[in-house]
C-alpha cells in the first residue's frame, strides 16, 4: 500500500502513520527523515542537501523529488510506504505521479480551533525533552516535571500566535494539493478530531475501502 498523508500540525498524522506502519509493515517516510538519511549516508544527493541546508536555504523541488525517488527505490519499501510531508507543491505531486502509483491520499481534517487546543496545551521539560499536555497528559504537579521537578516551559512554536501563523502557512501551501488530489479522485478526508483510537479505527476502515 502506497499512501500520502496530508494534515496540519497537531492533526496527529505522524502518530497515525507510525502506528499504521508498524501494524501493516509499511515504511513511514518524512522528507526530514530522507534528508537526514541521505546526509548521514553521504550519497551524492545527500552532499548537495547538506550544503544547501548549511547555507540556510530551502531545498529546491528538483532535489527534493530526486531524494524521495531515491528513497522509494530502497528494498524496505517493497511492501509499501506512507509519505508524510511530501509532496508539498504541485510540482512535487506531478513528479511523484511519474514514479509512484498511490493507493490514496488521506487528508486529516481538523479545525484550527482544535489544533490550537492541542498544541498550545503542550508543556516541555527543557533538560529531558519530556512532553506533557495540560489537558490530555498533565504532570503530577502542575507546571513541574514528574521526575526532576524542573519548571515546564511552552515552546515558542506552541504559543498561540505562532500556531495560528503555522496554520495560515499550512493552509496556503496545502490547499492547492488538496484540490489537486480531489480533482483526481485520490483524496479521502478523515475526521482527525476524535480521540486517537477512534481516528485510527476510522483510518483502518477507510483503507479497507480503497
């Protein structure tokens, strides 16, 4: 099974992709993972990416596409994969259609209000990186790490203004992709608002229908 997952930050697509990959023996692939692996393995494409990232520039479509194609040709993808974070542009989507026959594109649909609720409630222990949520997974003592007692912090990108900006960027970048795949009858909307177990059950049911 070959899938693309679309969804805003906080929609839970990474969590769902990891769980599905484990259960169905698929490979969960994000562009970040691809970049890091190519750099670590010192492939020719990896060397190019390293230089671009070191200079602070964005990796161009052409190179990103080549890296994804290189990754999808590896043996561990034989049973299928989930692409998370690719494609990001219509150019990338067009290229992907040339070397991958997708079973479907899953759009994790969730309101901006719910995203803000999920992300703004996160708290992090600076030393260990342990993550809590004031509503869904609170620490034993409010504002304190369970193990060390250190003060928990709100990451800058989890502050409400930052979240709203991230959502605006996501919507502007991704709406053309949603329209692209919907026009090709490849897009399947999944309500990502319920609890994770309910979303995963709905995801499995959706995939069974593909």
